C-alpha cells in the first residue's frame, strides 16, 4: 500500500498542476499491479474525464464503485464521477460518502451539489451549509452553495455567495459569468454588464460569454464595450450559433432596449440554467 500511496501522492500533485496526461500515465502504470484499487480507479477516472476520454472515465468510476470502497473521499470522487454521466447509482454513492464522512468537506460538498441538481434543495442546502461550516475558506464550496441557491430561485442569496467566492478566488471566471447572469435576472443591468465584460475578458474562448457580455453592455448603454465584445466572438474557440451572433449584432445596433430584450427574455435565462446544471 505504501507504493500505491506514493504513486497517488505524485499523481494528485500532477493533477493540481493540470498535468492530466502525466497523471493518467502514472495511474495507468499503477493499475497494472493494483487493478481493483478504488483509489487508483477513482483518480484515473478523474484524469481520463479531464482529458475528454468520457467512456474510459465512466468505466473506471463504475469499477471503483464495484470495488466497494469505504473511504468517504474515494466515495465522493467516485460518486461525483458517476453523477457527471447521469449514472443512477450516483446518489447512493454520494449518500454513502456523506454518511461515512460527516466531517469530510468533499463528501458533504459532492452530495449537496448532486442533490441541488436533482432539485432537492432543502437536503442540498443542509449538506452544503455543513460543508461551509467545515471549511469556510473553500471557494468551491461557496460556489456550489451559490449554485444551489440560484437553482432554488433565491437569487439574492446566490449573488451573495458568488460574490464571496470571487473575493476568495478573483480568477474564478466561471463563477463570474454565473454572477453576471444572476445580476441580469435581478434586473441589475449595470452590475451585470460590468461583471460579464470582465468575465469575457478572462474567458476569451467562451463565445457564449462574449455574446452575453456584448448584449449586457449594450443594454447598459455601453456601446463601445458591446461592439468590442461582439467583434471578438468569431475568434473564440467555443463557437456560438451564427444566427444567434447575427441577431445579437442586430439587437446591439438597434439600441439598448432591443439588446436588453434578447438578453433577458432569451439568452440569459437559458445560459444561466445550462451553466448551473453543469456537473461539479
């Protein structure tokens, strides 16, 4: 087990640096001699998922659960992996993580995040608030609390939680987009424009974020910022439907009211829901 632990420590260190291919290579080697080790299987699933190898990742998470792990950390990682693929056993795995590790923040976090996306908000908030109490300085936990509140419809609470996240982790551009969309939903258009413009500057390959920023800027009356953002959409790696981009351009040219209507009635609600539902 000592050899496995050393390999795991090295693999997790690589993962923290975003070196997923190296992490996966190391764990693949470890798997040759430890084919039923739930620690190796769970983290190899994580690495493969980060590399975009979804089918392989899913099989590793399934094998991890079949190995009957008892460690709540492993259960949390495995359950979250299964949840990302809508596996019906995900809830059971994550519930086991929370029950066996009530004082383990990741176990409460992952179970709460799963429950929120299932629409079980009272139970989700119980888990996530417990996770916040266990680790109040973790921005990921605060972020998931904000997501749960937004899904529940508590937009004021969601904004407060997301603002706290950005104080802890100013480079969290994903949360910044969510916060901007929450501001749109609450009618705080200038705050939405400011937040989404900054997020788009950080997420230059996120075409949807650029369109949202452009419309929010136009709705706030910031025509130069709107034109700049919409001009950058074509260079984003994550493409947006050409018809949507063209309509956004036309709305921006038509003025603040037209841009606001497209943003608030069509794009922002759909974008917020889709992003909130993204698995942790």
